[in-house]
C-alpha cells in the first residue's frame, strides 16, 4: 500500500484523491475549507460509480481516506504529494515551503497548476514538477508533465500506475498543450457571442455534434488526414492551406470580458443548462464519458489503449469453491436499462468474458486464436436468478462439465459480493478451424488442459445445469 498527500480539496484535488483511492492508495488530504469533507464525499460518490465501469476487471480494494488538520500531518510518510491549491504563484510558494518541512528525502511535489511553468513553481527552492490533469481527474487519462527530466520520469511512472496517460512536454511553456487549445477555442467562442453570431447552446452543439466526436478518438491531425481522402494530408493541405490567410477566426484578438458579455454568457448558459443541478450534470457527463471510453477500449483506440494497458495490470484469476474465477468486474452504466437494473444481454456478455477467461486458462489464448483455431458457441442457456444493479461487483466461476473431442461444455456461476447467485449460464462450444470454418479437435495441449479441469470438476454439483427453459432448479 502507498500513501499520497493531496493538498487542496477542490474539484481537481478531490478528483486526484478519488483516482488514488480507487487504485488502492491510502490518501491523506488537507484543505482548511469547512466544506471539504462534503465536497470530497460527493466527488468520491461520482468516481465510485464511474471509474470501475470502464474496466472488464475489478479494481483493487479501495485505499483509506484520512482528513488531516495540517499540511505536515498530510505530507508525513507520503510517497507522493499532489498540490491543487488556487492559481496564485505566491500562495503556491507559501504552501511549498510548508510542505518542504515534512517532505521525505528524495520526494518532490506534483502540481496541478493549469498554467505556471515548473521553473516558476520551483523558483522558491522546493522541487516541483507540473503534473496537470483534466477534470474529471478520476476518469480522464491525460496528465501533462513538465519540469526536470528525472522528476518527469518519476511522475510518469506514478500516473501510469493510476491508469492515466502521461504526456511529457518537450519544451516548458505556459498553459502546456491542451489548455492552449482550450484557450484558443474559448477566445473564438467569446467573439462569436460578442458579435451575436451564435449562442452558448449553438456553440456547444457545433462541438458535441461534430468536431468533439471526431477529436475524442482521432485527435486533430489524424482527422485531417482522413479529410484529405486517399491522397492524405498533402491533399488536405493543398485544399485548406490557403484558408489560413482568410479571416476565418479572431484568435489573435482578445475580446473584452465586459459586463455585457458576462451577462450574455451567464443568461444563455442558465437558459441552456440551468434546469439541472451541477451534480446531475456531472453524472450525465460521467455516464457519457464511460460510454465513450468503453467504445474506444473495444478497438484499443486513443484513450481505449490506456484503459486496456492498465486493465492488464489489474488482478485476475483465483478460485472459489475449487472452481476457477474466469471474470470479475463492476457493472457499468452501459449494462443497465430502463428497468433500472442490468439488462439481460449484459449477462450473456459477462458470460462470454468468462468463456474467454476459461479459454486463456487452458491455452486457447490470443496467440492460439491467431494461429487459426478457436471455439465457436453453438448453444447457451441463461437462468436469471436475481436483479443486479450498476456498480455491483460480479464474480464468475466456470465449471467444465465435459471436454470430449471437439466439444467444450461449460457452466458459469455469476456471484454477487455476498456470495449469492445472480445467474447461471450453461454453454456448449465447438472447437473450430478458422481457415475452413469447420469444427476440428483442439491442439493436444488445450485438449489435455480441458480434460484435466473436467476431471477435477466432475464430482461437483451441477444444480441448474441441463434444464429446460422455465426450469428454475
């Protein structure tokens, strides 16, 4: 178990606390604001329902959260210190001086600053690296890192272990990379509002109905490469390069944020989103992000690759009652339906994951499939025995009923955290040659492993296996 000190318990500090806690770290948090416990609790509620939902494996046991009365108490014995106080350099320097008095030898401070350079932050004589996340910190993977090379490498290792994506800046710049993009888009949006070209809602629609969806999975340059057609980026540049000299944007100018513009933004924003409280908007945002991230993970595209890499490091396997654990995960929001519980199709999806787990266990893994052999499902029967709701942890054990020739007969038991049975899935699969699409015997190594499990499981109860539709026994 590791210990992280979080200095500052606002939206970003709370997000960091959740990210560390849900990855098994103990967290010591300091913020003198009397509302800190309530605010952190609300952030944690959101994080607990969102982050585990993007993985197909269960996350580590949650770490312990401690609210501290001083910076010294929080920093003491911490392996990582993350500062997330307000964006005032003098305040940050004062906080760093206090942290330094209790900082362990060899440790440094990671700052969540949105714009200060590492050289400015560490000018007070305390080692600091920019470790800048994006809200919601517990869900978005990007962390921009800047500072001394050795500190950057250490920071990258820590955030990678939290399932995040470290982007180490090649050069020290104000506001880093992503915030400079946001600033450019923000300026253009303010001009369009000031000039009466579009409302806040219309500007948001232009992003979420178009460019935002493209950027989420391919970024800017890959998107433009496709826009160039078969001729690629060169054709795109020949088509749209000249427009750089046209007066399409006003990015070099800064609109005056006067009372009229502030009133326009506030009024239109209230009309656009004021009907929903912030907590509901946060949950809507998180649910949508979970759906997008789970879609990206299917192909390992963009942020989906980060999720798959982190998931590979999460614990898997084990046994319950002598049967192998072939799947264990939290129920994501995308598995729930209008009845407020896990949809019937999701039971089969989890069962499919358990079959994949069993196949890996006997050697029919990715390399085996790539060699041209696999198993095809030819029959399945699901018994739905109990309701399951989002965020619940489900564990699946698999019993090999028989493994004779081409046939593999499995019985999955889907267990809730209290050990009760939520469902059973009985499935029959045929081993198949992927080049001929016809059934064939498995390789001897796989066949022997399956036969060994079948023999070990033969004396176990198979209640609920082999019945007809409607048979609950």
